[in-house]
C-alpha cells in the first residue's frame, strides 16, 4: 500500500475515507496534497472492494482552509495555469468513477469549498463555515468556484459570496443547497458513514453511470442530456447486476451486486 505524506487513507468495509492531514495549517491544499490525493484516488479506483469514498479534513477546526497561500508567493501566471491544467484533486474527483462524499467538519474555504463542490454530496457539521475568500487576497476563484457554485446554488448567491468573500454558516449553506445535510458535530462521522454505506450497497456500474449522467446535466442542454441518459440507462442492461437486481425484486429478496 502506498505511503502518503499529507493524507491518510482508511478503509471501512466498502467505504474508504481520505483525510487531509495538515491540521496545523488547517489542512490547506498545497501541491503535495493534490499529489497524494490523486494517488490515493488512483489506488481506490482499482480497488473493487471500495464502492464509495469520503473526503474529510483532520482535526475539529477545518475541513480545508483553502489553497496553501504560502505557495502563492512564488507562482507566476504560467506555473499557476500549468498546475491547474495537470491532474488535480478537483478534476480527478469530478471524473472519479465512484461517488465521493465531502464530510465537512469546520472551515470550508476557498479551494476547500471548491473541492467540496467537486464532490458528489456534501454533508456538514453544525459548526462548518463556508466562504470563497479569494477576493480578499486580490485574486479570484480558480478551482471551479465561480462555475460549480453558480450551478449549485444559483448565480445571485454565488456572485455575492465570490464578490464579498463573506463567510456563511452551516444552516445557511444547507438552505442554499450547498450542503445536502447538516448534523451535530459529534454525529457527523456516523451519519456520513451511514449515508455512504447505503450508497455502497447499490450496483457499482449503475452508480458510476448515474454520477456521469447527473454531472452531464450541467454541461449540456436538455435534449443532449436526455439522449446521454437513455444511452447510459441502456448500458445498464448489459450488466450482471441488472439481472441480479431484477431477479432479487421478483424473488422478494435483497440483491447482491458484484459490479459486473
Ligand atoms: N494557507 C496557508 N496556511 C494557512 C491557510 C491557508 N489557506 N489557512 C490557515 N493557515 C495556517 C495559518 O497560517 C496558521 O499557521 P501558523 O500557525 O504557522 O501561523 C495556521 O494555519 C492556523 O491558522 P490561523 O489563521 O492561526 O487560525 P485562526 O483560527 O486565527 O483563523 C482562518 C482561521 C480560517 C479564518 C484563517 O486561517 C484564514 O483566514 N485562512 C486563510 C483562508 C483563505 O483565505 N483561504 C483561501 C485561500 S485562496
């Protein structure tokens, strides 16, 4: 198993938990976090026993407090652009074939919020706080903040958050649709694992195709999206899991999906 410098990777049955582990820097995203995170996802991509991934931050204070600002000083426009065009956690999670859940346990700022936005589901503690504070540094979002946030919570709300850099609390993030669920801090992990385990019982190929189809909704017009959906739906009919799912229903038993 690979060794990682800035993250930990733990398997809990069919759910894997990636924890960004720089609590003294509030889990700020430096280049090594991207490298380790992408390598961990590559490991989990190959691991048939893992069906759902949870991404979180170490400690009680932060999920991720943004990009590591100390790395900004030496960046030029060319190196910065090049970095974002490589494999990052943002684009790797976006196209990862298994569902990824952000478990947000504190500050979720800048690149941290952009990473949460790249995930498929966001679950937060009551103490979580959210912002896109790049504007306070004289820059703007670069990890998808203006695009994914506007699509998820609407242009007006995203515009205000990105223009002001204001922080919002978890109930507000929930009301905006940024968070799927909010739980008391001491229940966050158990509740997130419960939701992950529920998803992990489903047929893996159908999960992968569903993620692809839902993500396509924000990239296409309705006709293109409906065509893509029917193609992916048809693809499900080539799987053993479809045969098992239908048989289990008719035989009034629980299906056992194998990812084939
Ligand atoms: N990049 C690099 N280091 C960061 C960081 C970031 N985004 N966010 C926090 N840290 C570091 C701090 O420099 C500090 O390190 P130090 O102990 O070596 O000085 C440590 O994490 C703890 O942060 P601190 O600021 O002391 O905690 P706080 O409770 O007073 O404030 C925040 C918490 C989140 C409000 C504050 O850290 C902050 O504003 N961070 C930057 C957020 C940001 O602008 N992110 C977007 C970047 S594009």
